[in-house]
């Protein structure tokens, strides 16, 4: 049986586009046997929607799709507008979720097998050159049944898709993009999470690791984790600061010395988002200190 050769420059990938109506976040998680897939597939704008463009990816689908949705077009209407004048639409694949959580996915008839997509409330899952349809089905079911933040649900769904088969050519890169109004660093843009693994033997696992670090550095402190630095907590903080070289070795450290050293660590490790008033600490920082060898 003759099997068509898959072009090397084809963006073979699987992705899931999602929306959280409670937080009003839009996001995309994607994996591919393609270097730097995060620079090609995911596009999103807070309050507007999200687009994943893949297969023989037409990257204009990203900005054009967002413009269509910004003008009030639905996900279905946007897919139609993007594909109807594209002479190579049968080679394209795109998934879209609009500002209202309506979803649409399109797979051209000439995309390499296995290729297809599935939509549900607030998500669109799609992929091409996959081992089988189970990749898409598992992403969809997992997204529908997973709790947590939008980012956590997208990553869990993407990982489930990989375990179900994934890209038949292998693994290389992955990306996660989540947007929210004023969700970026300092509130100056909408990129709440923008993480990329451009070349890695286990890109999804690495992406999950990066997301965990991102949450440690940039997510707000859980009020239940904020404690006064006294008693056993003071002893632990002193010990870790000494072990890590922020305090000179001593049988007894003054409170000011410990708090001054802690402030240096917090700023050196970029934990400003978790810094508390003097004399208090977010226990996640203490856990970080304990794990830092």
C-alpha cells in the first residue's frame, strides 16, 4: 500500500483551546513534533477569544480570527470567514473558542491522517498526523471532567492526549498561552501565562514543570499559607537561610538579621509577588528554600 510522504515542514500537532466563564480566561495548550510550536499555533486576546492554527498552518488565521471575533463574529462564523477564501483550506486545521465560550473546529479533507477535531462547552480539541482519534477524545473528556484553573485543565487534557497516542511522528515542543484582562506581569497586558518548550524529549512534562514554577513565582499567596515568623517557623527559616548562605553560621540569630536575610532571598529569587509584611512569610517560600539544594 502506498503511503504519502509527510513533508518535513508540516506543523503536525494536537491542541486544545479553552475558556473559563468564571475567570473569563481564554487559553491554548499545544504539543507537536515541530520545533517552537508556540511561535506558530496559539493566538489569543482577552475578552475576544482564542485560536489554534495548525497542519499546513496559516498563521494569518490567528490575528484575522481574533479581529473577526472582536467585531462580534462567533467561532463558527470566524472559521467560515477564515477558510472560505483560502485556496489551501483543505490542508488547514483550526480550533476556535469565542468570547462567549462557543467553539468551532475545522479539519481540511487533505490533512494527514489521523486528523480531526471535537468541540464541547467552552473548548475545541483538534489534531493531525495522530496515532488515532483517541488522542482527541481523551483531551475532550479530560477537559470536561477536570477541575482547577483553566491552565491546569488545559495541561491535564494535553497530557491525556499524549498518553492516548499523540503525534505519530513523536514529541518535540509544547506551549501554553492563557490570557485575561490585565492578567500579565504588573497588569500591563493580558498574557497571564505564556510558556514555551521549544525542543525537549518530553515537552509536555517540561511544560507542566514550567507552569508549576510560574505559579510559584507569580500566583498570589494563599492566605492560609501566610504565617508569623516565630517559634518553629523562625527556627526553620533561620536554618534554611544559613544553609543557603544568606546568614553566617551562628548558634543564635537576631530577629532583624533573619528578616533582613529573608528579604534578600525573596528579592534575589524573584518572589516579590509572595512577599509579606515584615515578620511574616508565605510557607510556599519556605518550602522552596527546603527544596533548593
